[in-house]
C-alpha cells in the first residue's frame, strides 16, 4: 500500500513536470516565432526604406 502511494505520487509529479516543461517550451516557441516575425518585418521595412532612398 505504501509503495503504491509513493509510485502514484511520483507518477503525478512526473506528469506535472512534463506538462510544465511543455508549457515552457510552448512559451519559448511563441516568443521565438514573434521575434522572427518582428525581425522579418524590420528587415522588409529596412529594405523598403533603402529602395525608396535609392529610387529618389
């Protein structure tokens, strides 16, 4: 009985850690994709400004 409760608590702890790590990785991937989009927009804007500068 005692070993069973230890096993269950360890299992629950592992599941919680797995969910927590998954949530962290999701947050990091969201931040990463947002950063990539921002840098892409910035580079596109930079190219547009430069092309307008050279055209004028």
